[in-house]
C-alpha cells in the first residue's frame, strides 16, 4: 500500500485514530469487535482505504457512553466528513460487517457498496458473555496494549465491547429488504457465521450477493487474506448489473440476460 498517512480526528467527543493508505476510489475498512484498524495485514489494491480505530479500540480512547453499532456508524460518518470523503465502498470484518450495513441504513448518501465478512447481522448469543474472557485470544490483548492510550483498560474495553454485541438488537428483515445498495454477504465455509445464515441474508437484501470462501475460517483476513481480498476487489469493481439473471426457464441470451 502506498501513500500512507495517519492522525487523529475530533469525532463526536473522541480523538479518533485513522489511517489512509493505497490509491484509487475511496473505501472504508471497519475492524472486528475488540480489534483495531491497524491490525489488517492487507487490503485490496484497488482503493484508497480509510481505516480507523473505533471507540475504545486500539489508539482511540473510550468515552463514558456505551459502545453501540449505531454510534460506531455515526462516528465513521463524522470521520468521513472531517476528511472530506463524501462517498465510499465499505468492507466490514465480523462485527465490522454489521457496522458497515448499519452505515448503509443510517447514512446511505455516504455508501456506494458494502462487503461484510463473517457477520450474521444478529446479536451475539447471550452465552458468549460467560464463555469468552479478556484472555481468550492473547494476541488481541497484546496488540491492544501495544498501542492503546490506556493499556491497563483492556479488561474493561473487552467486556464493554462484548456486551455491546450482546445488547445490540441486530438488523431486522425489514431493514435488510430496505437496503438500496449492492451488499456482498461473505463467509468462510468454516466460519463462526453459518452458511445457511449467509444465504438467508443474501436473499433478503434486494441487491444482495453471496460469497462462500472455501477452506476459510472466521479469521481468514488475518491468516490467508489472498483467499478473500480478490473477491472483495471484484465486487467493488463490478458494474451494477442492469440485466436479469439467466435461468433454465429464461435461458441465456447475450444482451438480454446475464
């Protein structure tokens, strides 16, 4: 990635950390829960990427208010306006995918396309609160402590972030049907999000598309990004189709069906 710049922007009472890297049309990367934007080892080479650390994540300090999906989306919208980005593609990983779809609902004028990986667009199961601990994924804690303004706050940040996923109501079927932009629902065939759920989501969204990444886990962006990133790049680059899909009933006629 070339032309990397970074800094802090005043966003809704936060000094929010951000990075800009790469070249091309603008795109926004939204990191997973309890992660941060600087951890993404690679992104597609066909965009100028904005990545930020959300409230209480990475280099961005927490604030007294709760973490919510809606607030994260509003913070990203304010960040874009601060940087003069008026329209972008969005790629959200895990809970970042839920935030990306929320962007399309709350701030549709800012959103061209959305790609969500490994996100069920539903709240975390309640049992997650008792199953996961701040030490469950040691590298997340270690990476947080390397960059956070208050490294000792990791247990508080972790608990607050997980609680936000449990308390979040999810995105309703009616809201999914109301989406007006192309949305790629992607997951691995060994993901935490089930293939059946991804199929359901893609069918509910009017311009929904589906991608199942073979031999891929929930963490493919970090373990094997070469499996996922070409799919994201192709989705962003593809023109919005105006021709109907061919079927056995309709057949394929060049210029009439695709």
